[in-house]
C-alpha cells in the first residue's frame, strides 16, 4: 500500500488490516514481507547505524512492520510488540515507579492477578482490585490518587463489560492513565483509544495471530509520550521482545482478522442463543445476548460481540467437567482465538486460587459450521446428564 499516513487513516478497517505494514520489500519487490532474522546490523566505524537498526533487542525490521500495523489498527501514535501478552502487561507495571498505585479489574485475566499478588508488591506498587464494570466502585477507588486504571473488556472469563468512556473520564479526573486489555475483542470489534483510553493491550497469541501457533503481546499508545518512552526502555533493557518469526506470524494473522472475526462473532452468537435456550444451562455470559447485563454498553462500544462465550451448567463442578469431557468437536484446551473451537472447565485451568464459579465452562468459538458446534454441545449437555450427574 502506498497511501500516506493521513490517507491510510481514512481507509476502512478491513483495508488497513490487509495492507498495514505490508509495503513490498524494496530489495526484491516481494509482496509477502521478508523475515529478517539478523540479530545485528551493519554500522559505520563511529557506531552510527545508517539503516536505523543496531541490535535485535532494540528493534528489527519485521517487528517494526508489525508495530506499524498494530498502531494503525488500534488508532494510536505508536505500538510496541512483546514476546507475550503477559510481557506487555508486565512492561507497563515495570514502567511505573515504586509507590505507584494501580486499580485493576477484579475479574481480569488470572495471570494478571497473579502478577499483582506475587510481583507488584515487591516492586513497591500497590494494586487495588475493583469491579470495573461498576463505575461507582471505580470512582470510590479513585478517591485515593492512582497512576493507572487497568480495565479488561470483555473480561476473561466472566465477559463483564466495562464502559470505556465512563471509566476513562473517571481515571483522567483522578489523574490516572487508562489501559484497556482488549484481547477478547481485538481492534476489529473495539478500539479503546477512540473512546478515551490511553493504552490498549492485546495478547496477540489469540485472535490477532489467529491460528494457535504464535505467542505475542502488544501495547498501543494514544500518544508517543514519556510513558511510551519508559515502556520502550523497559522492553529494550529487560528484553521481552517479539522474535522476528513471531512478529511475522502475527502480521500474517492480521491480514485475515476482519473476515475471521465476522465468522467468530456469528458462530458465537448462534452458540450463545442455543445455550440460553437449553434447559441444562443455568446462565450464559455473552454480551451479544439482549439479556446480558453488559449488552447495552457493549452495543455502544463494540462493533460486534466476539467469539468468546462462557456458560454455567445447572449443577456442580462434576457436572461441568462431564459436559467438557463429552464434546467431540470442541477440543479440550485453554487459550482462545484460533480457528478451532476450544472448551475448558475454567476453574480447573486456573487452579486452586481461581474465583471462577465451579459450574462455568468457557468456549472459544471457532470457524467450524455453527450447526456442527451446536450439535456437539447438545450431545455433550445430554451425555453429561445421562452419566448420572445432578440436574
Ligand atoms: N489478556 C487476556 C485477556 C488473556 O486472556 C491473556 C491470556 O490468556 C493474556 C492477556 C496474556 O496473554 P499471553 O498468554 O499471550 O501472555
């Protein structure tokens, strides 16, 4: 794509996703971007780097293409690619100073809560957990000054929806930055920087990569300000960079993101509706259902509702595990965002400290035919009850 920066911004998301960071290789004309594996780059005798690259931990051409694409898709001034979503989140925390205070979504991704309990205190950072989808709780927490409000919407795995605009206003009034983990939504469905957030985080391991074969994370910043510089410094010195090959895989995943997300959303919506009507299901957590408490907010801030669905079976832990055990198409595995549908008993995956209800099952709805997915869940819900579990 040869469009200039401002022309590029006026293009539709789908067009940008196909072309961003995808200029033909100047040396060969190759349409698919080259993977530059080189760890070091030629310098002049005085150390100057005529091509703009010095050493792989600082940056490299393949990672730079990915970052250009992510910045465009998220609508930010600059992006940084990391070795994982956790590394991206940790780099933000490591960029805060001792004495800083974070207000974190209480039902955020499990490992971020472990980051808070096992690391932040050692780094002299205080962390308060709040129900981020309840603005009154956020406001009360901000009665004491904070540096960072860390939201995750939709949240993993309860699918709670935080009102980004409202929480951004509260955070800014309290002098804090707002970070939004938008992993479940992706920039195809939700662009927090357009709604008041300062930083957006993605685990690119999920939908952006899209094929369950690459690990990565990203941060996109609304402004290329001093905080961006601090995070860049953390990545450069502490070293949680994305490898060239992983950058290339995520960039390739981005090319089909819009098309995949459309199908993920359609399939998840069909699955959620089926589950909501099933007598063996106690509750479905999916913001696309009009009965979901987050539906109103999600309809305002998301273009569609995503491919993740959680549901609670009628019964206990054993009953939920029996249903998970009985699927034939849904593969039993954690993670999300690949083409294949996955199912997991979330409390078991998170372990003994999990706060997830024991009867909750999380689905990453893939790109199979929705009728096959629904048939699979129907037989699993039926099979589970035939195995004698309580109703
Ligand atoms: N954010 C969310 C919402 C996640 O679900 C995950 C992982 O599942 C992460 C961040 C962490 O990403 P990674 O596994 O790439 O470190």
